[in-house]
C-alpha cells in the first residue's frame, strides 16, 4: 500500500482545487518496510554520515507522510516553478493551509519555506526534524519522535 501526495499549484484554500493530477509523489504506507528495502542497518541511520544523507532524507519524509495520513490529514506538496519546494502542505482543522518542512539532520534552514511565506503568508509553519520542540518567529519545530501526536 502507498500514500499519494499530489502537487498543488497554489497554497490557498481549498487545496484540492489546486491539485495538479499529473504531478505526485508516492510514499510507502510502512516506513519500516521501506527502510528494510534499502538494507541499511538501523544504527547507521542514527549516525551523521554524508554517504546516506539522500536516503536518510527519503526515509524521514516517508515517515512524516505516514504520520500525517494516520493523523487524518491529506498531504500535498508545493513547488514554485522548479525553484522552491515545500515537502508537505495540509489544511488544518481550523481551515488554514499549513506548510510542513522536513529535515533529517540538524541543518534546518529552508529557502523554500521562506519563499512560501513570501507568497502566501501562512499563520505559521511546521518544521519536523531531529531537533527538540521550539519556536522561531512563525515556525514551530516538532521533533520526529513526537509527530504521532500532531494536532494542528
């Protein structure tokens, strides 16, 4: 089973109106099976190694997509003419469009998220990373381990 994440052309309500049906990402519904498919020992994923950065990012993004779906959100992603991409965008329960940036390492800067803020001015954004809870202006940081209790 897979989760499909469609690209949206605009970060406006309702997101389903702005879906571009020919552009989408596919995520496995079970992140453990995806990890097993890559044959990488679990302890290697916890290490800071540049040779696995790409796959570590893909597995982390897959985990976040799964967590969003389990929590009842429909995940979308946004791209700005190939120059900027926000990993996920959701409609929260209060009717706002919220961008979610996923980081698999301690480097949490994101030009794409800043571009999204310039265009759509969301009330806040979520950054999911290995770092602890925090807040930086209008970005709320959530650690990966706590994503299961996401309630926006």
